[in-house]
C-alpha cells in the first residue's frame, strides 16, 4: 500500500513530466488550503478562487521547479500567496478587510475540542486578524489555519525557519494587542 | 478573551481556520460574473481542472515554442495590451528606470546583491558609471551611454513582480544560449512595478539560476543581445 506522501511524490514526478491529470490531482488535494491562503492574503473571499485559478496556471508553468522530495503543498501555497499578493497590489485594495466566519465549518474534518470554542471567541479573533497587515495574517494562517511546521512555513515564505519564528512571534504579539484594544473599545 | 494563554489562542485560531468563509457569497458571484464574464464557477473548475490543463497544454504549446514561458519570464509577466500604445504616446511624461533612483557606491550595491559584482569592463560598454538600489529589489548597474542592467538575486520566479505591457506579440523573441531562459523585447513598452509605471525601450531579460537580469538600451535588438551575452559571461564568471 502506498503512503500518501509516496503517492504525492509520484504525482509530482508525473506532473513535472507534463502529466496534467497528475497536476490536477495534486492541486485538488490542496484546494481548500489554497482558497484559505488566498482569502487571508486578499482579506476577502471575493477573488480568492480567481487567484487560485491564476496560481494553478502559474504553478503549471513552473512545475519543473517542484522538488519531488519536498512538500508540494508548501510550494503550491507559496505560488498561491504570491499570486494573491500580486492581485492585492494590482487592485490597490483594500481599506476594509472582510474575513468572515462561515455559518458552518468549511471542512468535515473537525477537531473534537472545536465545540469548546465559542462563536464569540472566533468573532473576536477574526475582528483582530482583520486589523493586521497581510504579512501578519499570512504567517498566522500558515501556522494556525494550515497547521504547518516552521520548516514548511519557511518553504512557503522562502526564508529561514528562524525568521519564520520571529515573524510569527511578532504577528502574534500584534494579534494580542489588537484583541486587547478591541476589549478596551468595547469596555469604553 | 482578553489575554488567552498560547494554547487556548492557538485553539481558537485553528477553529477560525475551520470556520472561515473561503468561497464568495452568491451576491459576490453576481458581481464577479458581471465583471469577469467567462470565469467558470469554482466547482466546475475543481472538477474540470485536469481536462482544462490538458487543453491549455495543447492550445498553448505553439505559443510556448515561440516565446519564453507564455510571454512571461521569471517574475516578469508580459501582457499584450494594444491600449498600451496610447499610454506610450504620452511616454514623454513617463519616467524611465533610472529616474528617481539614487546612485550608491559599489560596496553598498554589493551588500544589496549579497555577492560580489563583476567589473563589467570586458564588454563594449566599458566599466559602469554607477550603481543604484532599486525600490523593487536588486541593483541597477548604469553605464554612461544610458544602458542599464537590473540584477535581482534569488528571485522567486513563482511571484509576479513586474508587468510589461506590449502592443503585439511579435515584439517578443525567445533567445537561445543565454542563461537558463531569455527573451528579447523590442520597441517601446510600459513596465509596471508595485511602485511605478515606467516607459521602457529595447530589453533583454534572462534567468540564470535564481537570478533575474534585465538589460535595457537604445541600441538595436541584435546589438543588445550581444551585449547581454557579454554581460552574462561576466555574471557567470563571477559565480
């Protein structure tokens, strides 16, 4: 029986050789993560699927640079993040961000302890994230939404793992500051 | 909620990730349908991606043979935009690559690039007259005749940094034997960066490893290509 990683490695090799079906299988596996990363970078779900489609085309173009022995997801999410950043720059947007909470979870895979997190906690966290810059949102999303390791994040962000650690630390500090500020605003 | 401990905050954030809206609403869809007719609904795209890519490969293959990488190279995207001609008709007001940049000394340029710079005195251009740090990244090498070499090291080729708007596809020619991949763009065109919109002339763009290089001059295409090859030889020798 093939392990998932083995299968992914095979798909990457086939995609590198020009197998479009294998490439489609690879990107489909990470579609939800790609949409989430694009949404976080853009600050809105609107346009996220366009960004992912553009990223698919760009990723296909540069498929030869994928290393079969490294994480395809990291490489693919780097392309998605780059394309989304470019789209955000081109549109010149956006003063107001609009990350929103879905009425139901976007994935069937649920953490059993998830029920313990209240809607209010999520709402406040999203409101604080919305006040952060795109780079802070991205590093938080990679770590906490995608559950990536620092090494995987370093691949996405094209920097050293130590840099990831400091960027994440600073982003989390700013997130906490925003949460405290919100609390002060509500209290006053 | 004010000061959650790290574990609790991580848990809340993981839950946010699960609950985040990652698909546009129906209203958004309507707006986008008006704006971008021809875009396929996401579900159709997901299901038909493989088939679409096969089609793309078949349809675009002749183009890929004609120009490098779908009219793009490295982090530079080349768009065919006939309306660029009207913008270029006012090119007298468009700045060029060197406008607004401040010349720096060689050690500063070396520091930005992260490696030593060749002397560049083995070409017909002679030694450069100065260096500048580009706001978009990398170093600009400037010669007294107006020729410039924009050298960006460790470029992430999966990102789009620069957009060239050209009037017609014939302006772009793929070049053999220069770096890993190279194109010549002939004629005036627009260069859009995250910071500026510039007027540009004849340009050779090429990739060597993680480096992206761009030489621009008012010399004609064949002569510019020869200069690019000579510059590339020095870049290669500098390692």
